[in-house]
C-alpha cells in the first residue's frame, strides 16, 4: 500500500499531495501580475510551477498533465505563445485548456499540474 502525503493542508484543499512518485499540485493563479496581460500572468504562474517542481526534486520535463482554465478563450493564443516557449520540446504534458469563470475577476487564467518526481 502506498502512503499518501499532503503538504499545505487547509480546510478545503492541500497545496500538494504525493502518491508514490507522483505529485498532484493545487491550481496556480497569478501572484505578482494581477492586472497584467495574459502573457504576464502566464509567465508568473509558470515561474511558480517551475519553482515548486524544483523544491520537490522534479522539473518541467517530468510534467505528466496540465489543466488550464482561461477566463476568456480569446486569451488562448497569447497564453500558448508563453506556454510553448516554456515547455520542454518533445516532453509536453497531456493538457486540457478550457474557458471558465475564475474565483477572482483579476485572474485571467489558472493552471493545475501533475508531475513525476
């Protein structure tokens, strides 16, 4: 039986859950770029993800899955320009990208990832 380990436990969620050699992250939203462009918010979030991966001994080449929620699907191309430059060529994760109303109107996107360690 594999142990489940949680980090950053709150009443509604954990920031990070480990099961075996897989890390399941909560969603990432912009921290320093509220009011900024979609590209700026995307870079902000991807930087957070990269830092989190480094902290657990992983990296973006080990991303398994990503879900991206855009406040407006019209942001798709601008977000993808940043995303495409960030992912490791030939090692992009499985990905879903949809339009959705987000928790804060200042958020233009939210990204959730799962990664191998």
